[in-house]
């Protein structure tokens, strides 16, 4: 039963790919590989070439986040026409100040939480490309080095496979054209 189900699923997936067209599927694979590879390469480049300075958390930004998926208890949680309500919670983001070349800069953390991830006055490593402190990021928020290297490898393999498949499709199409011209 399970084997028949998997076989039917595989057949339907191949039929769907056939309907999309092999060039479209290969092109989408190539596009995905290029986008993923470029992002991973950029992150790896930043890790290896970035300037690292010490920063200090100077304040916390407070944001409200509403969760519209959860129902509130009681009459406020009922779905009725009119004003809808949702549970809200306070989220905090750290603002880190750092110095470069005698100038003071600030970077806002990407991470948000209901607690202070970076307490006031704590030291945090800040990284930025050489000469571009406006593009600073917090080192703890950078993607893992090995994860980015793995993504770059996978993107390279997918890109090479997509490029090879594209090339084989082009050769097959050219061979078909030659056969049609000789027969015609």
C-alpha cells in the first residue's frame, strides 16, 4: 500500500514537472542556487574580512507584537462582526553603540524577545565591512560559519547540476533540429 502510494506520488510529481517544462524547472533550480550561493558567499566574506569592535548596549527598543492566531478567553475571543482583538506582547530589541575612527555609530539588533537578550551596559561584538560602519551587524546574530559553508557547497552542486542539465537539453534540442532538417 505504502509503496503504491509513493509510486503514484512520484508519477504525479514527474507529470507536474513535465507540465512546467524541463527548462523552467532547471532555470528555477539555477536561480535558487545563485541566490543561495550569493547570500552564503556574502556572509562568509563578512566573517573573514570584517572589522570587529566592542559595542555597548545603550538602550532597548520596545515593540508590540499581536498574535492574531490565538483566541482570547471570554467574550473578547469570540469571532463576531465588528472590532477584532488579539493578544499583544512587548518585545525588546537592543541598540548597541560602537566607535570607529572617532565617530560614534549605533546598530539595532535583529533579534526580538520578551526579555532583554542583551542587557543594558553589556558588551557585544560588532562587525562591519572595512570602511563601512553603517553596515554593522552584531556578531552573535551572524549565521553559523559551517552552515554558510554547507549552503555554499549545496548551491554550487545544484547550480552545476542545473547548468549541466540545461546544456544537455540544449544539445538534445539541437540534435532534434538536425534530424528534422535532414528528414524535411
